[in-house]
């Protein structure tokens, strides 16, 4: 089946995700799009084909854990469907062994078949399996059959988190804190909650309405050092950052819930996102944001990717179709304070 999967480029995969989106359960709809942004096919192919990984890492300013092959069982813990990873992984391994060459099938149909196979094995609602099935197929495509089959296939959730229902998670994302009308009349500023890891009860920080997420992260007094990644420096808080001006690209996040409570993407954020290569979406509130530029006016649930980079010009050179224009790249180079 890997030969079949290799016959599709990144645009084909993204088109398939949009085809599947309406059939994916609401709890994983944003999460699926986020995962495919966090783990783009072009990056896996670039790492595979590079003459020098060290040189490529420098050129793309890659930081953190950017190899999907090292995170086969854990890259998708923010999907509800992660609970069904062992069954979905087994269904993909079995389908890979049988092969699909010669069949009239597209990527969306292939994900639906995996979800149906896993559901038939007793995993339940296919809509909850569809997102993680697409993730499993892309993971197989990026890491290869041998590595995919060899991974333990473990669910990396605590028992209490694994028991949460989709409706409970959706309700938690919809919840909004606030001081109440009485407090507003007294001039008290509203304080909201930013959740940056749904699977850890204490992975939250407070934000006074109107602040950017990275600013709130940095002034949060609690110690989050036990479960933040290596890119976070002392004083960063749980969202890694280097500049707070949109110049470094370190603070990109995926928005699982509460996106409507974030400020619209301003022109500067949109240009920088294209320069970094994270997204070229025209949505005023996309699922990928720069936390240093996104101001919150309510509770928001985000997921922090384990890596970052600056590769919009690389994507343009490779004709990947998601980088900025040459004018955008030149303009951003001129604006980047790290170059002065």
C-alpha cells in the first residue's frame, strides 16, 4: 500500500482531509486539520532526501522534535481518536499487507475503509475513528511500513483522561470564564483560561481579556516545567517563544476550541505565517495561529507543536504551493529584527 500512498502529493492529502471533514466527529474536526499542519508531508520528504540533515536543519531553522518517526504513537494524543490508536494501527497494518494497488479508491475512501475496519473490530462510532485513520495512513506514508508496524501502538493517556466522552470534551472547550456582569460594572477586568494540553489537568494558565496568548503565558506564575518542551526558556511559560513580535515563528499553536474568541488574523500575522510556512489560509480565524499575535477575549484550548521552523521560501522554491510569494519573503526579511 505504501506505493499507492507515495503516488499522492501533499495537496492531494489536504484535499482528502477537507473531503472527510464533514464526516469526522466534531471533537476531532479541528484536531485533524491541526495534525496535518503540524506534520506536513513535504518535511518528511525533505528530511528523507537531504544530503545533510544538519545543513537542512540550519536552512529551515528547525528546532525541537520535528521527526514524526520518533513520535509514531504520540504525535496525535490531542485527537480524541487517539484512544483507538491500537485498533486503527492494526487495521492499517493489515491493509498494508493486503495492498490496494489496482483498486478504484482515493485517499478519503481509504481512510473510511480503515475506520470501518477498526469499527468492525469493536472500536465503536466510525466518525470518531475517521480522523485518526487519516492520521495513521499519513504516518505510514511518512515513516514507512517497517517502522510503522514496529511501533508498540500504545495509547498515551491516563485512565481518567481516556474515559472522557466526546460531549464532555466539546463542552469543556465551549466553557467560558468571566467575572460576571456585577464585576464588569465595578471595573474588574475579565480573566479567562487558556488550556494548552487537554490531557493534563493543570496545563492551563490565566489570561486577562485582550492580552496575547504568549504574554499571558509568560506572566503566569505557576511552574509548568514538568510537561513543557525543551524550546521553552526560563520565563517563557508553557508556550515557547523567542521574540513576541512575530519574527521567530516559535510560538505557533493549533486551536482546538475557542477560536471565535481570538482576534482576527492581522496582516502582519498573515504575512509572517506564510514566511514561516505554517499556513496560507485566508480564514480570519484559522486553526493555526501565532500565539504572540492572537489576542484572546475568552477561554481558548490550544495544542503546542513540538517543533518550529522558518521555511516559507523553501516551500516556494520547491513549488509546494503553500509558501508566500517572493514579494512576501523579501518583505519579511526586511522586517525581521533578528537580521539587524
